[in-house]
């Protein structure tokens, strides 16, 4: 693909991303920028301290494309019909959240959770609260009123970013602080390895329906031609290319895949029901 250059007559596109770890973010986005520039399609990037600040910049036209967490992406789709889903990592397709218990737990089904201690993420987390809580309710369990939700200490990722993460929830279950917990499926095996546990030390008793995770969101002002060219070049990235292999490893993907607004309906409904459209989180 790098032998076939594309030109962007409107000047460099500006990509946006958040930077909980600025040094890591700069390494990732420098590699992405270099890849596009060498393909004849110049881009620049801007790093933001919060998803709210990045979303505001996208809607104002200060950036053209944002690399978004699911909550921010779904909010933008709800706020502005001109925003579109462009692409995502292969590891963002058809993921689920898991309801886990210890192997020695007497909890076998979601019905057994009534009156028990449950560990969840913050109420604005798509994978650790919004989607699982909504889907559990649809299956007959109202965790807000039928479970004891334990309070967990948030992990601070930057001055402005802090939340209860999968590790904290996993450890609450393992350490008997919680009877059960919700974690993001891709984190189960890394957390088992980190704590020296075997697969049968933790049981999954329920999982959400599959959903889409992080995605590139387009500005309402981005032209169709630039959107198509950006996606075409993005999908052409190969982990066999030494210049970008490390970036892809750091971003936890083996390839980029095309994406559409499909797969976001449940999360969009959840944030509307929770009155979170356009809210800072």
C-alpha cells in the first residue's frame, strides 16, 4: 500500500486520542502519523486529557477523527447524526463482559446473586456497568436493588482520569471482598496469569451479548472521500511491517477492521436511559 500514494487536497487530517499515559501515546501516534505521511496522506494528531474534551473538539471541527472509547463513541453517535463509525481493532469486534465468581463459590446462576456482594465499575463504564446491568435487568436481575454493590477504590490513570478497573474488580472477587464481579472478557486470561491462577480457579456464570468496543469516530465535517481514504490506508496496515509492528502490539491488535454504526444500539439505548448523552464522564 505504501507504494500507492494518496493525496489529501484539504490538508492534513487531524486525529485525536486521549493520553492517560502520554509517553506511550506519543510512541503510538508518531508511528501512525509516519505511516500515513509515507503513504502520501498527511495527518497530524492531538492528544487530550479527557474524552469529553476530545468529543467537543470533534464536534467543533478542530479534529477530524477521534480514537474513542465505547462510551464516548456512542455518545457522539447519539449527539450528532453526522458522526460515523469508521474502523476498529480486530480485538474490538464481538467482545463481551463476564460475570465471574471464585471456583469455590456456591453461586451458579444469576438468580443466586440476590442479596450477595457484587463488584462493578463506575456507572459510566460501558463494559463494567451500563451493558451488563441493562442486560441482567432484562433477564430478571435488578442489581441496583437486589444485590449489595460494594464500593471499590478507583485507579488514577492521570490527573483527570480515574475509574474502577478490571484488575480491581477481579482482585475483589479473588480476595473474597466480593462474591461476584463483572470484568471485560479480554482481561480474564491476563489477570489469571498475573495472579498465578489457573483457568478453573475462576468460573464465568454469565456473559453479556457481544458488542463493539473502541472505534474511530468521524467528525460531521469530514468529507466522504477523506473518510474512505483514511479507512483504506488504515486497513492496509500490516503487523508484518517492522515500522508499525510495535505500535500494533502496543495497541493490542493484529489488524484494523472496517466498522459501521451497527453494534452500538444497545449501548446507545443504555446511555439514553441513563441520561448520559452529552454528559461529562
